[in-house]
């Protein structure tokens, strides 16, 4: 029941995408501005300069980070991310993925879409694909989180989304709960390419995922896509920075 | 976004528009509304039906309200114009003493008419002419609330006599004032009582502050300026300053504007909070203070607006409710319109609300899109841009000019005044009641700052060519402008166009559209236009050709008569400044290609002084004789100072202006001995215009001698339009001259009830005998002639007397 005051004067405030607190409503807001003051303070946009491959903030302009230096050149995948994977981002992702708050895909997807528009849309033709979940995991969660993001981005940018990859292995322990070495181990043979063999030489494909920690998942998927003659680039919502892995 | 009040205001505006378009025909739009309502109920889907019905219903209500109040808004006095009556009544407004005039509004109680007292409730305007210095001093005693008895000469407010001139009758009618009572001498005013009300008490407090300010500021100009700024006494601001601020688009900071009120309320609120009061208590305190402040500073519509909105803000704080300024603004508009429906036609009211609404909606999104800079700077810049863009169509519609520096001046000066001058001004005023020396010390610093900024403003002012005239815009130009403005704002602000070129595209189209407003359409007009401007007793003709060439022949004027210091008005009437320049601006003139000065008499030349100052001029043509009068010498010096070439009329030559338009210089011959030493009238320049094979003869003030000379030297063709020489004096337009020309039409530029008795009945008789149709400014106001190959059309401002 609205009070007589708000019946006369209307509701001028809206709610934050991520925590439902009231926020001022401004015409033409970008999705990342539609946050309450609290979220605005906690979320952290990745600072420049960044590693020119994986997007990790670094102190030197136009350089490779230590991780990217360790990976061989043919395995490197260019990645862009919206926010740093800090405590706030972790809570958001947890609420979305593990507690099934499916609505959050929308702001995350829109946020990623406008980032992609800024950084990648100069490439003339590209496709969108995503890092898939195992079908058992989809059954557990009720939705495939990366697929949802990919479809929102695709609709926003008018770019087709294709299911090119499929997840083969299903493990009890989730990726996010392992160490670097364990992850690298576990990923071998985790995905396979299921798309048709097409003549796509040089076609860019955008790989969508939610969180970029070490980049191993993205690189593994990219390897398969490269084998099918695609040129993969990646976009993730959050990206870990060294102190918070 | 659910804002019912915004919908109500939109509906209200639509209702007013309907009444304006249909002229208040009840049946027509009652039927229209029924159709709208029924279709709304039946066809519209449920989601928007609520808003649709709300808008439609308010539209209907406001339509009925306006057509009803318009019908009711007529005078109840059954008196004739120019009648002398006795009245009693109460002074309703603060009396304003301006030079030798005392003006106030009078709420009538009864009038003595046809030898009986009649009760009435009408309001009239009273203008009393002060005759002596003693009366001038006494007039300061006249106060609001006096019950007076006076004999008054009743007149209807004047109608505009030139296209685009101020419509005084409509303006007063919108305040439900239909008569002006005039009287001479203060002794005719008899005080028979005093009614005290809240306002008389507030006037007393106002007087207290005014007196205190007289102690504080030693410089009279700065004192007047600060009175305007702090107490809303617009009439104390020096006229020169006001004009400078007006041309730079800064006039809103001169008198108390709504922004000042919000700023003051905000500052006081923060102060109370700092002292340690709760938010709620400080809000209640502010609510008590606001009405007092609004009344003290004159309660003009922008101040009332700001007072209402700030009041609602305080109420929201006190009751801990949500604050939505846009809805508050809409409610404030509705409250003001309920009390005075006709305010909606007032330019000040429109500007105030349109700009505020645009600022509320537009500033923050735009400021968020500026990539660099401090936040306060981004907000100032965005606010200035939004306010400029939103006020521009209204300024062009009502005032027809705009300065290129307006945006820059607003960004530079407006924050300076609100952050520096205003707080120190109020602070020093309040402190001075406690410790006078500190107040004086503060104001000395302030005086220095203001004079410094004034120098800056004057310097900017002197840069020529920053002021553009815009011809009166039609609705197509206006609506396209508004579409482009909103469109470019939206594309800049919206997420959709972040990295695209569309915002740039739309904004450049928008700026080009402003250019179209300045330079008019790109194709030639269908007619050449000659306007006989109504300058009273005097001559002024504007010729605009099809291709847009502008020729001005004389500029009217009157001899300045000596006045004592106390008699001088704040803004003395000047034909050039108040008639000719506004008319040229209204026509969208940005440059005068040829200025013709026939001779040096005041009624032809004096008005050109203001024209030379305002417009760039290509060249000036005058008669070949030396300058005699002091006025002409001064004027020539002014012209030389501006590097405008002055040519001597090449007698006997023909000048082509553009295809189809040429000027033949007929007279005077500088070898004619008789011209030297005689009156200047016979030395006047005589021009024959040939426009699309029509001959138009401009004769200045020539008399019999000159006419004879012209007849000797030239074989005149049949003249189509004859500018009657010397305002129709009987010493000119001789029988022989008229017989030779046989003019089809005659133009007489002459003042109403002039002292010379022009035009003389003899001349009118001579012209009528020759079968000439006469157009004269004293009866018809300005007369416009439109000429092309096929036709000659006449139209005049005061149509009802037009075709006799």
C-alpha cells in the first residue's frame, strides 16, 4: 500500500540491480550506474594500465603480465572484464549462480555488452559462444549461467550466439575451489567441440564466461576453437586480481 | 516512472492549447473531448488507460476553466474612454516612483459616474504625473494600503502600433486590469483612510532593509544593483547595467531569481543543521521563514515558484517523505495557475518553469556524460547548456535576439554571483544590524568585486557582432527546433548511442537549424516589403527586398527637452531604442545594407543613434550639404568612430540594388544657393525607388521650393506610392507637384494629436482630389506595403481604422 504522499508525487526512486536498495533515477543511466551508493562504492572497475592480453591491471603501460608471459604465445587469449573479482563481485556471483538469482544475468549481460561494444565491435564479423556447464550442473542449478549471459549480449548487440562447445567431465568439486595446478590438471579433456566443421577461417568468436581467475578455462576452450579455425577472444564479468584469488 | 502531477500539467497545457486553437468554442471541443474519452475507455489497453484518462480529463477541465475565465475577464465599468471620473479605492501594490511619474495599482471601491456613486470591485492602474520637486518628495509618503480619493482621466491601455511591439493591453488584461487612470499633480490625490494588512507591515520591514542598505553602500550604482539582487527592487538597478546583463542573457541573476531562493534556503538549512537542530525541526523553521521571504522580495512569479518548491522540499523533509522535485514543480505550477490562470501567457512565468523543468530533467544525465573535469564544473557546464538550449526558443519568440556569449557568460558569471556576491551580500546586511562597521567593511570589499566584474561585463559587451537578431519564428521552426534539441540531448545521454556518430550528427543539424533562424530561409521572399514604422511625429521607413537587402530611410526621433534630475525616468523613452531597434530586431535584421539620412532634423535623425549602436551598417547616404545641427554633428562623429563610410548622394544617378530594385537620387543640388542658410527641410534628400516597375517617391521634409526644383529638373513618371512630404504640412505637396505625380497611394508618417496639426486638411484634400488612397500612421499604426510584379498589398497594425 503506497502512502498518500507517493500517490500524489509518484515514485521517483528506483532500486539497485544487485541489492534492491533505493537509488536515484537518472534518465539515460548506463547499467553500471544503476547501482545504489553502497554497491557503487564496493564495486571496483579494473584500472588502467592493463595487461594487453588478459586485462589484468598492471603498473606498466602496454605490457604482458607475469601469467601471460608464462603461457606460450599461441595459447594466449585476449580477455576483457567489467569489474574486479573482489568481495562484492564474489557475493554477486554467488547470489546469482549458487542461490539461483537468475535476474542478475540481465545487468551483468548488459554491462558486458556495452564493454564489448566499446572494445571489440570494430571487428567486422563475429559470433558469440560461451563456456558451457555440464548438463548435470545445469540440472542442479536450473540454468546455464554463461549461456544466459551470452544470449543477453547477443540480443543486445545483434550478434548470433552459437553452442560450439560442450562440457564432457562432471566433477563434484567446483573449479573455483581448487588451486592453480589442480585446475590445469582437471581441465584436460573437459570440453569438446561440437559445432559442425565449417570453413570459418579467421572468423572471430567471442567466448563468454562469468569469472576469469587464472584464465585456464578460457584458454582450454580457446584451444578447441582455434583448432576449428576460429579466432577466439574472451569477455568475462569479473576478473581476479592477484590478492584475491 | 509514475508521476501523476506531470500528467496533470501536460493535460492542462493541452487544454490551454485547445482553447487557443479553437478560440474557446465550447461545442467544438466538448465534442472532441467526448470522442477522446470514449475512445480512451474502449480502445486503449489497460496499462496506459489510467494516464490517458488523467491527461484527457485535465485537458477538458482546463479547457473549460480557460474558456470560462476568458469570458469573465471583461471590465465591469460602463464608462467611455477619455472620461473624467472620481474614484475611491485602496492602493494595492507598492507605489513605484519613476522620475516624474508615480504608478500603482488601485483596487476600486466606488466610482462617481453620471452623478451617482457606483460600487465596483475592479482593479485599475493609476499613473500620476508629479509636477514639482516638493511633490516628488511628498510622493515617497504614498504607501500600500492607503484608501484614496482622486479624480482620474480614464484611458484604455494602448495597443501595439508596430509589428512585434509590446501588447500592453493584453498584458494588463491578463492581470484583469482594463483601465488606466491618469491624473496630474499629487494634490489631486486625497488620503481618506488607511487599511493595514500583512503587506503594509512587510513593506515597513522592506523599508527598514532598504534604509540599512543605503548606509552600507556608498556607491549608488552598486547600491541599486545590490537592492535588486537581495531585496528584489528591480527598479533600483541602474538601467545601463540591466541592458548589459540583458544582452548577455544574464538578466536572471540581476533580480532575485528562483535559483537565489533555493540557494538561500539550502544555505540556511545547512546552517541550522550545523547549529545542532534536527532535520525535521530545521525544515519546520524554514517553512515558517519562506512565506515571509517571498512576500518581502516582491512575490514575482519565479520567486513564488521557488518558494513553493522549497516549501514542499521542507515539508518532505519534515514528514520524512520522498522528495521528487519534478512533481513538486508541477504542483507549484498548478497552484500558481489556480490563483492566476492567465499567468500561463506570461513570458517570465513560462521561462521560469520551462528552464527549471529542463534543468531538473536534463542536467544530471548530461553531466554524467562529460568525460573529464571536476564534478562541480561538469554540473555547471551541463546546467548552463541545458538552460541555454531550453530558454532559447522562448527568448527568440518573445525578444528576437540572442547573444553568442550567453553560454560563456553564464558559466563564468552565474556561479560567481551565487557563490560569492549573494552570500556576502546577505551576510553583510544581517551583520550590519549587529555591528555596523563590520558590515561596511564587508560591503566595501563587495563593491570592489562587483565593479571589477562589471568592468569584465562591459568589456565583453564591447566586442561587436555577438548579438544576433532572429525574425519572429513560425511554429514549424519552433517545433523542429524543439525536436532537434530533445533529440540531440537524448542521443548524447542514452546508452544506445554511446560509441556512435549519431549524437554528433543530430547536434550539428540542430546548430544549423539555429543558423536558419538567423539568416532566414535560403530562397528569396515572394514580396519586397516596405514598412512605414510608427515612430510618432517623425519618419522611419524600412525596405526589405526579396533577396534580403535591408535599407533604412531615417529613424524617427524627438528633440531631447531639458529635464531636472528628479524628472528623469529610469528608462526614458527613446524612439530609436524603444521603437526602431525592436522593430528591426523583430524583422530579424542583422545588418543594414544602406542607411539613408534625408536631413538632420531630430524627428528623422535622433532615432538613428540607437540604430548605429546596435546594428552593423554597410554604408550611409546623406544629402550633399554640410552638417548644421548639433545633433547631426554628434551623430556623424559617432558614425565616423565606427568606421562606417558616409556617402554624399550622387544626384542624378541611378543605383541598382538588386535585379528589379533601383534608387534614383533626385534632389538636392548642392549648387543651389537657396539651400544654404535656410531651413534644413528643403535640403532633404529625395529618392525615387523603382521596385518591380512600381515607383515609390521618398521626399523627406521638402517644401514648395524643393518641389518646384524637382519639377523643373525631372520629368517624373506616374508615382505609385508617394511618401507625403513633411508629414502632410500645408507648405508641401503643392497642387502642381501632386498633379504631376498623380500618386495611387500616399503614406503619411505623423504623430497622433501632434502640436503642428499635421497632416493639414488641405493636403489631405488635395490628395483625395487626385484620387489617392491615404495611409497614415496616426490612425493605422505601422503600415506595411508588400510589392511584387503583380500586386501592391497594404496592411496596417490597427486594422479597425484601416479602410475608411
